[in-house]
């Protein structure tokens, strides 16, 4: 009797093992199928417009659509280059583009701009990065870096050696003010009027 029971258990054991191993295998594809949409979403690339990608990857000094006039190139020759110290321990480094004349890399700290000359009615030398909304303004006695987008100055009172000399000359020989010239002009006009007037004479008495 024991022999029959053992024989029956021996025959039933492989069937039970097959049933137990088959169930997890059937459950694996269902779990994997549930995870496939999430994994596909993670792998899906972010689509961007071709124009924006070109704008992000193409620096302004490599963009063929940005051209300079002969007047712009003449202004570029007057731009002070190198590291220029500014107030509060800041500095601005201006590096010309060797491959494309007239374009400059303007950097302060970790902030970098690619700029080119823009005509100015005041006679000041002006560099702009239209995409970043930044401007470098070079005057006779100082320069400044401004963010038009943020509405603030990123660096101020920047002075190259030539600008330091110019500023010292202005202190020693300040330019004449228009207001100072007005009193002198009035005095000259008054003196001219006095000299041209004829003195009055008393009428002659009858004999």
C-alpha cells in the first residue's frame, strides 16, 4: 500500500512543478506589457522646432544673416580689447573673433556675449548682442556692460589704460560748459553796445 502511495506521489510531483513554474511565466509578459508605455514615454525625444535649434546652436558671429557694413568694421577697429577692470572688483574681457572681423566675445564672470558694432548717433562705440539683449557701451573716459533684457548694468566704470588717461586729462582740463559761456557772451555784447553808442551832448546856447 505504501508503495502505491509513493508511486502516485512520484507521478504527480512533475505535474505540480510544471503548473507552479508555468504561472509566473504567464504573469511576466502582462507586467512587462504594462510597463512598456511608461518606458516608451521616457525614451521619446523632445521635439523642438528646427528654427529654435538653429538659433541655439548658431552663434551670432557664425550666423551668415548677420552682416556688417564698412562703417561697422571701422568702428570695430576702435574697440578696446583685453581684460578691462571695472568697479567693485569686476572685469570685462573683450576678445576679437579671428575668423570673422568685427565680431567680439564679451565676457564678465561666467556670462558671455557675442557682439558686433552698431552705429550710434552720439559718437560712442556700441557693441550689441541682439539675441541676448546685451550692450557694451564704450565712451571716452569709461565703458559699461548692460543687460537690456534685465534692465540693469552688469559691469560699470570699466576703464582701459587709454580711458584712464582720458579721464585724468578731463580732470586737469575740464571742458568748458555751455552755462559758463553764457555770462561771458553777455558781457561781450554789453561791452560792444557801450562802445558803439555815441555820448549825448548838451545843446549849444544861443549867443
